[in-house]
C-alpha cells in the first residue's frame, strides 16, 4: 500500500517539508501528554526524595523550575488542541526534541551521565522509532547521542552527601557513554524493524479484508436481485391490472389505443424479467452454492487459459466420491491468485493436480518456470516480498498477492507448502485440506 503524506498537526508544521508518514505513524497528542505527565511525576518524586529524604545538596530550585516548564507545556497543549489530535511529523519532532532537551538540562545540573537517570535519554528515540519515519528517528538519535556526549564532559557535580565529592574514573564514564549510545542505536533499529513489520502485516491483512468484502459483495448480488424482484412484484401487478382495464375500456380506433397496448406489453415484459430473476436466484442456489472440486479447479483456471500458457488439470481419485465444498469467495480468490502467479512465471505449461481420499483433499499447482530462489523460499508468505527470480524473469511480484492467497486458504482450513519441483524445473505449491474442512454440508432442505 502506498504511504500517505501527513498533514500538519500544529500550526508550526513547515508547509511543503512534511515527512512522508503512514497513517498509523501519526502519534496522538494525548499519548505524548500522558507520558509527559508520568515523566513530570517521576522527576518530581526523584527531586523531592534526594533533596528532603537523603538531604543531598544540589540546585533543587532549578530542577523544579525545569519540571514546571514540562508541566506547563502539557497544560498549553491540552488547552490549545484536542487530545485526539494526530501529530504531523514536524510536530512530533518538536515535542520529542523537547523531551530530550528537558531531561538533558536536568542531568546537566545533577551530575551528567553519571546520574543513573541518564538512561531516560533513550525513551524519546524509542518512541520515534516505533511511530515516526526513519529520518525523524535518525535525527532524534543523533541529538540524544550528542546530548549524552556533552553531558559526559560538561555537568555540575552529582548530588552526594555534603563534604564528599564523588569522582568516577574516566574509563567508567566512557563506558557509561558507550552504553547509552549503543543502546540508543540498537534499541531504535530493533523497535523500528518490529514496528515496520507490524504495520506491513496490518496493511496486508487490511487488503485481505477488502478482497473478502468485495467477493462477498458480489456473491450477495444474487440475493439482492431476488429481494428486488419480490418488492417490485406487487406494484407491477397493479400497473398491469390498470393497463388491462384501460385496454378493455379503450376503443380499437381510439388515438390512445396504441399507447395502451404498448403499456400492456411493457408491463408484461417487466413481469417476465422479474420472473427470470426470481427463478435464477432459486435455481442458482443449488448449483452455485455447492461446488465440486474439479468444477472449482476449472472455474479458477479458466480465466488464465488465454495467455499463451497451457493450463492442464489432472485428477487423481482414490476410492471415494468427489468432494463438494460450499462456495467460498476467499478460497476461489486464493486459488486464482496462485494459478495466476504460476501462469505469469511458467515457460509453457501449468499443471493443476487434484486428488482426494476419505481423509483429505489435495491440490498441487506446478509450473515450468525458473522456480524460487533459495532466499525467497524462506520468506514465502511475507507481505511485500520481492520477485521469484529477479534475473531470470521480469514478472510481477510475489508479496502481497501470495500473502493474501495464503491467508485466505489457511482460513478455510488448508495447509500450504511452497517449494521447487524435484522432478523438473519450476515451482510447486501444494494445498491440503482435511476432508471434513473441505466438504460442505447439504442445505437443510436436503437434510
């Protein structure tokens, strides 16, 4: 799915310079303000405890003033903008930058990175990596590392008992700096990858749901036609009755006789059309709702027989009647996608082998194309994956389409196995259903 360009969330967003963002990457203002209130409470508790429980001397007034600035920003944002507001990239950059600079200033007056609370410089970068574009995360990460570097060299003394000065070795301070910088880089990359994969999966599942809704909508049109025929029957019968009465009372040589006969003919034609719609709905339920395995394979493969690639169906019967499934839009779409992919990559022929027994139903789709590259086989089913063989063929991609097909088929109880053929060149997609998962029960009228 294509990324959407975000709209400015606050007035200070720079027009024309907003970073491209996915909609799910737009932070809510309420999320940041609640986290900042939690930060304000924690910072206040730490300052009060060190000042009036441990009685360590340090500039407590400056610290409380800095905490008040953070609380004041929350109040201003809460009164100016609705809590449900989603921030643009630049608005999020501004707020997260403040969340780095404010604790950095607190650390400056309380010992720099020797202060145990220096680890909190990591949090804004982690929030950016989970919700913001990569450029935003990189910029905030550089700012956080720069702040840690500054605090390693320039800071006021660490709060400690009066008359005692704590001097940490330079090597230990360097280790603290390296730990903070390395954690920022590693955690940001890790969280960004996890969040990006989650967004990709959510997008692909959303596309799957849209496909299902479309197929189910098409399947429901037959029922809508029957309902329309039923609702239009009564007013049309009244129109036909009035037309016949007009025909009886109108003389054959009257000027309006031709119009009356036309009205009668057209009303009768409308009744015939509604009769056909009603009979189509009632008759198609039995034939269309239940689908034998080979009929399903033919229905899926027929649209792909006219592209210069032979599509051959082979049936293997193993001592049991042909299974019949309840028509499932998801299964038909998933199988169609797999067959289409095989036709796209085949050199000359695609073979669909259908087999069944008392225990299960099997379909195998084989093509004689280049097959799957080894690195691709390990990631089959991931959304937005690259093509099979970038050098051998220039066909379409395998990512979202194969992911949707796999998801839809697995929802029906199927198991997919994707591999390269051992007996010949090409790819193989094997689909297996347990018999009870595939076979449909007859409608209540037949039972």
